[in-house]
C-alpha cells in the first residue's frame, strides 16, 4: 500500500500545469488541442484517483467484513 | 502525532483547491477527493482497533456471531455511503448525494432484517398467550 501524500501535490501540480498549457494553446488559437490536453490530464488524474479509492475500499472491506 | 499531520494536510489541500478551482474545477474536486481518501486511510487503523475491541467484547458476551458481523457491515456501509455522498455534495450534485444516502439507508435496512425478526420473535415468546386460555 502506498500511503504517500505526495500524490495529492502531484495531482494539484498536474492541474495547474494543464491549466497553463490550456491558456497558452488558447492564445495560440488552437482550441481543439486545448480540449485534448485537458481531457488527457483528467484521465491521468482519474486513473490515480481510482487506484487510491480501490485501495481504500479494499482496506474497508478487510476491516468491516472480516469475520 | 497523527492529528497534526491530518490537520496540516487538510488545510493545505483546502488552499490548493481554492487555487485550482478558478482554473480547473474538476481537478480541484479530484484533489479534495484524494485528500479525503488519504485521511480515511490514515484513520482505518484506529477503526480496526475499535472493531477488534467490539469483536472481543461480543465473543466474551457469547453473542451470536451473525449479529455482530451484521452490525460491523452496517457501520462500514454507513461510512462508505457518507463518504460518497459528501464527495457528490462537494461537486454540487446534491441530488446524487441524496440518492447515494438513500441507497445506503435502504441497504442498511435490508441487512438489519434478520436482527429485527429476531427481536420480534423474542418479544412474541416473552408475551403470555393472549386469549389462548
């Protein structure tokens, strides 16, 4: 189990960087690329979140359903 | 000092989400969700201690194992559904939060059916036979 708080700051950093890239791309006039960047950043973050939530649910199952 | 870590984590995540919310609301929501997951993961060892104590007490009292397992499951369902409902409420989807809570309550009610029937049967056995002569 990877109980590592760095993941939170990683995700926040990804969010800020994606927002910056989005602004730059929009100012260059490439709106569709900006959309794709947001989507892919969101998928990466969602994957990390899903891994963590799966970990939490497994632990909860161990604690509460162990009889 | 777990509590200092948790309070520090919560405060920093609060400010991070404040910054992120202006630029990317979805990312802010995911950050707060993961912070919640972390805090629960830190707390789950303490919860496990309490559960061990409850199980030991039930074993010394010679309670039926099925009832204790049901109660533990109900507590777990309450925690999980509350967690999900709060995440949904944070995202502004309070109707979805209400549905998650409703599902949690219904499942708890269904799981409590054996206990309820046992109580009713015990009470019926205690009562004197009315009108039977």
